[in-house]
């Protein structure tokens, strides 16, 4: 199959987490609550755009917008771009007094296999593979916050993309 992939994580998460953990149990609880509120917001936005949060890693989430065929990939790209814009607009709102998150957003598109493994006790294991993830590994080297960074393959499927910057790793910063 094919699809668009969105990777979203929190910029400067490690220093924020260390500062909160240093506060002891109350800081750990605050960090857990902040992450839960953030992921609740992201998940709600992803669902509005028809995406699927396939994997959560620490402070990041991998989102897939499946396209059953290569001919439907442009539609998936449009949904992923709209989702990224909404995440930037809605998830940078203040999560707690004095705490506004900065985010990393990366988008790719291409061949994508979604794997579902059986599990024990009703638990399932999901995994993703394909060129869209290979592209993601290349463009996530740029960690500029609050910008949407896309692979050239993703940009090629957007109608008249406004390219703001070209990055050394091949990624493109676009307006969404």
C-alpha cells in the first residue's frame, strides 16, 4: 500500500522532563498529566482528519494516512498537511500556566506497509515499514521547532506548495 506519514514530537522535551522530575513525585505527576493532555489533543485532531495514531514513542507519535493505491496518495497528503497545520495551531496552546509546547512536525509520503501482529490477552502489536518511513528517518534530522518539514516526495504531491526553506538533509520547510 501507500500512505502519508506524520511524525510529531515535543521540542526540547528532555530538559522540560528533567526539570519536572527533579521536583519529585508532584513533578512526575505533572509531566504525566501534561503528556496525557497533549496526546489527547493530538489524537482528537488526527481522528478529525482520518489518520491513525499507529505508534507512540515517549513524547512522539507516528500517524499514518493510508492510501489504498498510489492514485489516492495525493488525497492522503492533503489530509496529513491539514492535520499538521491543525496540530501546530491547536497543540501549542498553553497546557499549564506558563507552559506552551513547541513541536517538531515531519511529513512524508510513499510506499507503506502496515503490519498487525497477534498478541496475548487481546493486546496487539502494530508496526510500519516502507519508503515513507525511510524518508522520515532522513528528514527528522532537522529538529527546528514549529515548522512543517516535508520530504521531496510529499511536496511533489501538494498542489502548489509554498516552500519556505530547503534543508541540507533534503527536507523542505513548507507553509501549510
